[in-house]
C-alpha cells in the first residue's frame, strides 16, 4: 500500500511540475518575420502576449513549452508596430460627433493603432471615447490629444483658446493641463509673434510638449530656441531656409503682404547652405517636422483630379463632405498663377522632406485627415503619406520610422510603444508582404493586434462595412 501511495504521489507531483513549466499566454504569434524599425533587420521570431502587453520575443527556432488562448501562425508574414498617424483631426462641432467617431473604424481597419489628434473642438467627445476604449467597449486606436488649439483672438478654428497677453497664456496652459491634454498645439491665424514665443517658453517651463504652425511674423530659429518640439507642415521650415527670411518677416509684421504672398518670395530665395544650418539647428534641438505631403498633393491638384469616385468617399458622412467645399471653392476662385504656384510649392516640399530626412531631422508621418481637409481620408491617407515620402526619395525603412517609432519618441511614450519588445503595449500589424521592398505593402494587412486583441482580415473588412455612410 505504501508503494502504491508513493507512486500516486510521485505521478501527481510530476504532472503538477509539468503544468507549472508551461507558461500561460493570451496570444502567441509564431514564425513571423519581425521588422526592427531601428536597424531594418528582419528576424524570424515568436511574440508572446498577455494582458495587452508583449511578455517576450524569442527566435522561432527556440524550444518552448507554453499554453495560449490563441495562436497565430504568421509564417511568411511581416510584423511591425501598429501604425501611428501623427497628425489627424476630430472636429466640426456637435453635429459631426458621430461622423468623427465613425473614423475610428477606418483607422483600425488600416492598421492605425494610435492617432495624435492635432486639435479641434470635440475634446469632450474624445475624452468620452477614450473612456470607452479603456473599458473595452469601443473599437478604436489609442488617441493622444492636444485638446483645443492655442491661437490669438478670433482665430480660425472653433474652440481655440485665445491668447492676447501673458495672463491668457498661463490661463490657456492651465486649462490644457486640467483636461489633461497630451501636448500643446499652437496655431498661427491670429496669435502675435510675441505671444506665440511666450506660450512655447511657458510650456517649456511646465515640461509640456509643444507643436504647431508658426506665425510668419516669427523666424524659425526663434521658435526652435524658445523650445518648440515639432513643426507642423513644411511652410515654416521653408521660411527658415530662405536668404530673405528676415525681410519677409518684417513685411509680414508691417502687414505689407500676407501668408500666401510670402510663399513665392521665400521659395525663390531658398539656399541650400542656409537650409543645412536650419536642419542642423532643428536636429540639435531634437525638433520633429511633420511634412503632411499627401494632403499637400491632394489639395494642390483639386483642379485636375476628380474625387467623386474615391473609394473612401462612401465612408464620409454628408456633413463631412459638406466641410470639403471651402477648399474646393477656394481653388475654383483662384487665379491660374496661384494654382501653378501651389503645384510648384508641392513639388518643392517633396524635395524638402527628403533633404530633412537626409540631414537626420526627425520626421513624423501625419495625414492631416478629418473634416475640412478635402479628400484626405482617415486611415488610408497615412499609407498615402508613406508612399509620398518614398516617391520623393526617402527609403521605405525611414518612411516607416516616421510613424510609431518617431511618434512615440516625440510624445515621450516610447517606453510603451514604437517597437516590438518585452513589456511594450501589444499594438501590432501583420502584413502579407514586405513593406521594406515595396511601401505599398503596408496596405496588405493580414491582421491587426490592438492591445492584444486580434482583428483578422475578415474582421477588418467588417469594420469597414460598418463605417459605410452612403
């Protein structure tokens, strides 16, 4: 009897030890070709995920013993961090809240797992969406928001915080910190140069991240020296690369010319030697630049391209499409010279983005999608941005870096995002083909993993179908 009991005890003990040796995971992705965005190297690896985070990454050849709630065989597939759109908008007032919420499906369906909202008038709605996302009741990308923009009195965009003096600056920043916003977005329609620089400097004292347009009454180096962390769009970088920047700045301060009058003046005085100094200054202060090339090209050719049959137009509500009219009518009422100048500027901006990249300035991929920005569609437009970068000579690897890799660094979220590594948030995209060989392969999505939750190709298709508006 004693021998029998020992055998039974030994068997139970062995089974218990064997069970303990098997690690438990919610999801395991096996045999995938993982792309290292820092080096461009591709390794055959397995990714182990639990509670929305990556628990370990191992070579696929390693011997393992585990149990998983779900296993994805990613053989022949390519894996990289979920895409970040580093400049998008949720805006248009209460009547367009539902239409903006509909964008969330479009982002996930296109592998965009994080969005940087660059300011609007729907902050309350965005905070509500973020609560639903945290609860798991809303399919959506992670949203980092600036909240309302900071501008001068009677600025262009509804909901902006108006600053006219130093008291206003501090009050505006107090409001943003109470929200709390993830960074400070400045706009240039009415703000004075003095208040613009003071806002950046005060935000710097509070350890707040800043980005924005730049009033042409301010020189590029002044904004950089004040502590701005990112420049949205290339107009402002171009200004700092022109030999006549000081003269044009003075003309704008004297109100002798306007913003668009300054464009050809600056473009004709672009000098590479001055540009290289500007690039060095940007890089030295770790200032990122958001080129927004795709929307620039789209708007520059509104007179030539018929968008009525765009595939993504059917995902836009009538209210969103209505907001497109402003830019469309502006082109209709423009002179041929103005239209020609815009196209020349667009071509130049492609070259400027390549020059910035070559100089080592950090770029951020941003679509500028949202209401009012005609035919620039959430989700798909980020892939078009990658394509524009590559068509202008930026390598596919560097184009991909401008998304999650650089985006997480800019927002100081790279502890949690931006690469495929232990304890990072499990936001991943699995592709059917190698994007380093052809950047259009970013659209060949096999699966999206958002915080460990898996969306198959069929489920992504369903998200698109649910987003249909007309």
